[in-house]
C-alpha cells in the first residue's frame, strides 16, 4: 500500500528565516488563499516576500498563511521526477537573489479517512455559514485513504486544503536531495 505524508515547514531551527505575506509591485498584499484551491494561477506579477525574521535561507518553507515557497533546487527535483501535479510561480524573496517559487499543488483529492482521523467536524446549518455546510470545519490527526490518492505525488485533500500531501517517493527524493526546511508527517 502506498504511503503518504503531510509536507510541513520544519520550524524547529531558531536560526532560520521566516517569510511574510506576499505583495505585488505596489506593495499590496496578494490573496494568500488562492494557493490552496488546486488550480493553475496567472498572477500578473512576480510576488515579493518580505523577511519577517532574517536567518538562514531554506529550500522549503511556509510563508505567511502556510504558502509553500521553494528554492529552484526543489523545482529541478520535481522536473527530474516528472511530477506534473504542480505549478511553480516565480517570486522574489527580500534580500535574496536566488530563484524562489510558490509551490502551487494543482490537485484536490477527496481522500480524507474520517474514521482514522483523531477528530473531524463538519459545518452545520446552526453555524450560520450556509456556503460551508457539509464541508470540514475541523480535521485533527489527519489520515487519508491512500487508495483514493490515485498514485498522485503531490496534492491537497479536498475539504481540508491547508494540508499539502506528498507520496513516499517524493518524500524520499526530497530527503535524498538534502532539501532543507522540510518536515514529513505520515497521514
């Protein structure tokens, strides 16, 4: 059975950088939630990420709102592995000339295994959020049904797009490549 992992930012190092919210050329914030919708984007600008906390640059990190920002090394690895389910959007990181990108996963897959999660709750009519009724309100201890992932290498679970899921193959490749800033939690 295939194994999958939530790809997270390893926040344990105190010497590492922390990126803020993306802004456009005029310094206006860019909608951070669009990077969790599972669809290709045309931004019309090259976003800039300010450094909220200066420190060691990472190959993988979350900017504000858990936006995955990656170094060109990650892009090259995905290209070598022929991973198609992702879009890399060029960005600038304040004070760094190296090429960085927003990692935009292009698939949402209905795969959360409610029974195996620690806790799930859904929006109900009583919550007075009619547009969200029936969607996940809480997912803790995320577990997915690997059989529903369809062999995808990277995706977000439908209904809980704050999580970014990678295959074991992709996890092992990132570890072998020495990609910094990653933390993997089996789901």
